[in-house]
């Protein structure tokens, strides 16, 4: 799993270096020393969740919108909110706009699974296709609790870059 975190982080930093407006949200806290262990994104030994937006569901402790990679290389988009009805309304509209999502039981969680296990190709596809649609909808609707990251996120990215150098 650590290799996946590292590979994805390096890829996203490369995109950021070539376009300073391209931002992503790395892990911000060192809960259970995961950041110091090399878990650059939310997740654990079984999965990671990359997000490009601020917005956390405090009940589920996940990003509201994210790209998930499982240890076996499979990947999917996950959209979730259990904490706020207004946020749920926006995410439901987002799911409808993007299409092809399955609802996870009674929870306000939706998934769209990618075929195969080429998570890097799927991540690139997600960035090229869905990210711009999601960005535009967030800008237009300004949902409560979900925002585009601002330049302050660069401090979090740079902190992870420093930690990676120390670990290597």
C-alpha cells in the first residue's frame, strides 16, 4: 500500500509542478502515525482515498468526494455524506450529473467502479473527465462544507514532500 501512496503522490506532485493551479488534498494529520509511516492520503493498509476538494464527512471520517484505490489495484470513485442534508442534496445532484453510480444501501454513499486494476490509468481518466465537472459544479452551487482547495493546501503538500525526503 505504501508504494501506491508514493506512486500516486509523486504523480500528483508532478501535475502540480507543471500547473500550480492543480491542487490535491494529502493527509493532514498524523493520526496513528500514518503520515510518518508514508500514508500520504487518507486510508490504511487496505486502501487509500485521494481527494481534490475540501470536505469531510465527520461521521464517516472520509472526504466527501474522492478516488479510492484498493490494495489489489482496483479503483473507484466514492461520494459520501452522512452529516448534512444540504450536502447530501448537492452530492446526489453530482452523482446524477456524472452518471453510472450505485448507491451503497441506505447510506448516502455512491460508488462508480472502474474495470481492471490499472489504477494509474483510472486516476488519470478521473482527473481528465470527472474532476473538471465536479470543480464546475462546486463553483456554481457552492455547497455547504465542500470547497475547492485554496493555496494554503500547498503547505500540506510541501510537508509531505519533506517527510518523503526524510524517509528515503
